[in-house]
């Protein structure tokens, strides 16, 4: 009788389903307790150099094989960001917002604040915050003009100030950019190789490798957080986790 029950198709299917669900729960539980190291980043800007902040390991819902290759980088000002483990970081800041740069090569304020510094030609992650109620509003308006048509009234209000000409705020997406709208205020983008686009409206220069990123409006002003990512072929599997972490932080932010 017991043998017949075990070999019954219905019982077998139920056991398979239970095992599948149990495995899923175990995977989710394991991901929920994955940690990545915290890396504090030095800063320089409007009121002078700032030391790297101290922080605890970041608990993230990531598969262990992905989390094991990432670290969470954070400066005193602005958003933190996931990037490949073992990289270098530095942040610049001012009344208009902040920029956090993470790359394999060493960097410092003297290099990043030089007017003749061109930017990154290789792998890099940049996350920038532009405050919409300060001079950062010009950067916010430029991105809105490109990819947030529902928020054009903000662009018009900035143009009406007559500080910068209307030509400084081109309307419509870059021709080669690929856009994916997640909501009215969140758009992911990809700037193809050897092309100008949202990805190169940063310190990541045009190269033979595509640039992925996300632009997010938040707050009442609105303000903007924009992330740009260029990684090597072997690091491409990290991009989704990097993007989603920034999207989660922006979603929970009132002001940064």
C-alpha cells in the first residue's frame, strides 16, 4: 500500500513540487543574508577634503557568486554604489550635488578636480547626484529634456531664468541610446560602443565598450541620481545587481 502511494503520479508530483519550493525558499533565505564589504571613499570639494566614512558590511539579497565579487563604496556625501571588489574610489562634492567614482586605477582629488582631466577610458562606475533646488538644476533639466518628457515643465522653468540658453537643453533621446522605462521617473539606458549618449554625459569617455546606466528623478524639486557603468566582458554579470541597488536606494530617498 505504501509502495503504491509513493509511485502514484499525484504523490510524486507533490513531492517534486515541495522539493522545488523548498529549494527556492532556501535560495531566497541565503540571498537575504549575503553580505558585501563596505569601502569608505575620501572626498574633496566645496568645504575641503573629507575623510572616508566608516561603515558596516552591506546586507543584500544577492546570490553568493555575485556578492563575492562586489563591494559597497560610499563617501560622506551622496549615494553609495556597488562595484567590483578591490577597486579604488573617490568623491567630489559641492552645493550642486556630488559625484562618486569607482575604478580599478588609483585616483585622488588633485586628479579629479583638475580642469584638464578628461575622464575614464576603461572600466568605471560613476554615481552622481544633482540637487534640483540648487545650481544642480541645470544638470537635472538636461536629463529631463532628453528622457523624461512628462517633466518638461521643469526644463521650461530653468530656461525661463535665462541663465543658460534653451539650446543648452536638447530635447529628445540620443539617436543611438537604448532606453527602458521602469516608471515615469526611472529610465535605464545603454549607450552603444563608439557613440555619444547619456552614458558619455559623465566622466566615462567614448570607447569600444558599451555603457549601461540609470537616471532617476526623486524628491519634489526634482533632484536626479544618475549612474553610469562600463565593465569588461568578464564583469558584465555584475551590472544588473549594481543597477538594482542604486534604484532601491533612490526609491527610499527623500533627499540626499
